[in-house]
């Protein structure tokens, strides 16, 4: 049981380049999330998808776009990368969010380490 | 709105000593509370959670936490630290309906264990 799988694990980009981070979960979860983690700032929510077909902004959505491709997959796209987007990105999933959530427990991927030069 | 405060961004203990990581929360409804651990270069994994019932919750690797409503706290403890406990620890509370029921994380506490 793989859980939450993120690709790539490492990426180096030049300023202005674009890329997509891929995330897939095999737990039949309804909700999926993208976080970024920076030293001293904890985890900050970029975007989330409460259910297939919906996406919503989190705390720090600027410079990012997302696609909920199907129930399993949720991708994060950087259209024009900036050095401020150097970070570790985590994808997570849960059974549900909002009123449908039993506990709200999140299951995390291993992270994608992105450096923008 | 729900929020979480972790007291101390860095905690250092000696091997065999008590581990105490502090977490206080703010919640307008009965909270669901979580502790996650992140080992170096890995993702976050659940240590333990409190939803309802017994206020002393036991987790993996000998950790436990006690929900104290009167103190709005959910501190994480382990009687005897091991070198392998060195990691970053995150406390989280489930957000309110207006917050979409998503988990709200604290800033994290990095635990160092000295030989």
C-alpha cells in the first residue's frame, strides 16, 4: 500500500521555468492538499481539493495552480518559477474535509524538494 | 477560529531524559487534536490523535499526550528519550466549519537528543 506518492522528489529550476508536481493517493480519499514547508514557518496550505471536481485556495496560493485530475490525482503547477518558491512541497490526503470529515486526519507524501535558481 | 501554538521552536534533551513538547490550542468547539512527527528528509506521519473519550492518548514509539480542556493544552511526552526520537514535531487542531474543517498546524518543534 503506497499511500501518497509524489513525483519528482527533487527538482532544480531556473527562474521563469515552469513545472508540475504530481501527487497520487491509493486510499480512496476524497480530499487532497498541497502544502509548502519553509524553515521557521511550519506548514502552509497552498491549495486543497475537498472532493473530485473542486479546488480552493489556501493561505499562500499566489504563483501556483492546481488540477484535480480525478479522485486519485492532484497536481501542483508553477507557471513561472521564482526563487521565493524554493521550498519543500508536501501533498496530503484525507477521507474528507468540512462537515463530511470523520476526524480530518491527514496522510502525507514524502515531499518534493524544489530549488529555484 | 481554531489555532495552535507550540512553545519552543527547539528543544534539546539528553538520551534517557523526559521529553516534553508543549502545545496549546484555541478552539470554539470540542477539538480534535493531533501530533505529527517528521524525521529528516521525510514526510509527516501521525504520532497520535485525540478525538473523543479518554484524555490520555498513547501513540507510536512510546509517546503519549494528554488533552487538558481547562488548560487548552495537548502536550506531548515520552518518559525516556532515544537518539532516534530526534525529529521535528507538529501539533495540529482540526479547524472549525468556517475554516473548512482542515487541520491547522503549529510552527513545529525540533527535538534534539544528546548522547
